[in-house]
C-alpha cells in the first residue's frame, strides 16, 4: 500500500481527518485494523481506498457487512490553486453511500467540501480537510467519536435555521410596524411635529397621491398646528396600511430626529 507512518516532517502537509462513528463501536472491534495512534502519509497520486478487503484497500474496516471495496479518496489540485483537495468515489455496487445527504451512486465521483458527512450502513464518517502545503503526499488521521456527527451537524443547521427564522420574523415585524405604527405614535406625532415639517409633509403626501387636493387644503386650513397634525394623521390612517407606510417613509426622510424619537427608525 502507498501509505506509511509519519515520523518527522519539515513541512506542514494537508491532512485528511477521518472521524468515525458506529452505534456498536464500543462492543465490536470495527476499527481494530485502523491506525488510531499515529498519522500516516499517503502518496497524492494514489487513491486511498477503504473497505473490508485488506489486499485491495489502503485501510480496512473489520466488518463483514462492509463491501470489499467501499470508498476511494483521490487527491487533486485545481488549476492555479496550490491547495490539495479531495474527491470521493463509491466503489460499492450494493452499498448505499451518501455525502451530506446526497446519494453517491456506484462508481460516481464527487468533490468533497472541507467538511463532509459520509454515511453508509450504520456508519457515520465525518471528513475534515485540514489545509497544508500541496505537495506529493498528504497525511491521514483516524479518530473515533462518541456522538453521531449527523446529530451535531443537524444541531448546527437547526441553529442557523432558527437564527434565519428570527431575522425574518424581525424584518416582518419591522415592515408591519411601519404600516401600523401611526396608531401608536399618533399622540407623539401631534404634539411634536413642527409646523414647517408638517407643511412639507402635506405637500409630499399630495405629490405621492396619498392625499387628495381637497384633503390637503382641509388640513392646511387648520389654524392650530396640533389640529392640523391630527387631521393629517387620522386622514392617512383611515386610508389603510399602504398610505400609513408612505407617511412613515416620508416623515423619516423629512425629520430623522422626530422619527427616531417616535420609534419609527
């Protein structure tokens, strides 16, 4: 086999870290033929095969249910890329192999990401590529883990989904609040908006067809500033969420200090 024990190296090679889990690994000697106490060097040009057959494979699983030849890892480099990367090929005609949940058919080959979950039979194998110098060989390190990696990865995905759902919820709440906030800030708007800003707001609402010419003139004819503000906010609120949203947007554009004070920004 094109694999040998690492003693000392002056460089930092790429490492293929293979983490193994099986629900019966504590009671069966499934990994007794694997080198668990040291890293091994493997020539990059040679496929690294894993299976049941010690003659045909680089590393062997002591399990009669595993195919004679199961998996083949192949190192490669992309054009203009010094990083050594890996692909995986399914060598088993009868065994079902998946990579991150996607089926890898017989003799099909797929490029591996830096972290990938491979599943076959009851095995879960987490592959982690530790970047190093792309030379003629790479290291292989095996590790037995006590927790199914699918559980850990599902937890990570569930957390990410939870965060995304929360962000979507916050965005939705923010958008809805811009439509309906006028009701909660009505009194603050009436008591705080300046007459100059109110007059410009009236013109903008008319220009954007939120208020009709008659509605604008009615509001503008009010002598008291607070009465004018009351007519404006109530007229716009009665037109529905689109009109309310437009008023919030215009007010935020005209007076950021007031808008922040009212909680609209």
